[in-house]
């Protein structure tokens, strides 16, 4: 595992407990008495019955000092746990909130495997190993035609004021989606033919972003509209002001720590 790598397992809970381990090898549970296990550089154990999540590490057969937080789940709840790996520590996010910082017992480049076990129906484990610069800009190969999806994940800093996601069609600003934290608003505008279009507030739900929390943003390009979801919840639907198949570039700027940008 390298610096700035992020791990994001998520799934529905089916019964009592589960573990997520970052290990130095594949041997995590003993199949025979006396079998030597690989180091668990980070062990996250969720005890649904007791309403807590515990953090620890086991190196050379010795467990360290355990930490724990309260976290209530019910059977069939979905969970979202994320681990960001820095040079000296892990940052652990539970349900988009930073809950723990866990120092490395050994260098992080010893981590080679992720191990998940327990009473869960696992449907997703994702990795992000890239550090994204902000402002961020990228071309959209083949343009942003109907049926394509943009996924953006990030962290909102403590003192965040705003961030924006822009879609460009050549020299025109086809759509700007701007999130403003002091006002708790998400606004949409555009600029074509050297003129700004009307600015409109979007979103039928409550303001979905929180400072010091992670978020997942999905923008689906329909024939006539963008459909926007935040943290798997529908948020807004906005009409195209410029034909979407002319959109050929994306840019992101403002108060945001980018974790992932993916186009499908």
C-alpha cells in the first residue's frame, strides 16, 4: 500500500459482526494449531450487537492497544468504511465522518492484502491510490454524451467555503455546479457567447454536504438532463443548456480534497 491510498469497503450487514484487516500476507486465520499468521497492520472490527467499532493491530503475534468508537447499526443496514493511508498514520472514516487516526506500527509498504470476513454481504471494495491536485482539469475522451456517468469522491475541509464542478464545451462553460457552505446551497449556472446564464438553486433535498466528511457525487448524463446523486441519494435534476455531446472537458476547483474522479 502506498501513500494516499484509500480503501472503501461497503455492504449490507446480515447479522452480528465483521472485520476488515489490512495485512502483510494472505494468512490471517489459523487453519492448524501453531500456524504463524501474517501481520495485521490495521484491524477494524465492527461489533453490531455491542454497537461499537474497534481498531487495533497485531504484529509478530502481539496485539497493540485497542481503540473503539460507538457506532449503531441494525441488521440489513449498509455500512461505509474508508481508510486513507498516509506516511505515518491511517485516517479512518465511518459513514463519511473521520472517527480515528491510527499510527502505523510498521511501515505501510508492508501491507499487501485486504481481508474482510464476518456477517456481511460484501458488494464493493474500491481503491484509490492517486493524489489529485486542485484545481483539477481533464479532457473527456469521446465527450460527455447521454448515458455516461461522472463519479467524484472527496473530503470537505473544516473551513470549506465553496467548491465547483465545471463542464466545458470548447471555450464555453456548459454547466457549473457550485456548492456554497455558508449558505448551504448548491447553485447551477453557465456561460455561453460571453454571457453568463441565469443562476439557479438546485436540489430538492436538504443540503447534502458536511464539513469534515467524505462524499460521493454521481452525475448521470441523460438525453435532456443531468441527474445528480449525493451519497447514493437522488439530489437534483437539471436541464442541459448546451448539448451534452459537445462537453469535452471537466474541471474541479475550490475547497475540496479529491479522493477520486472517474468517468464511465
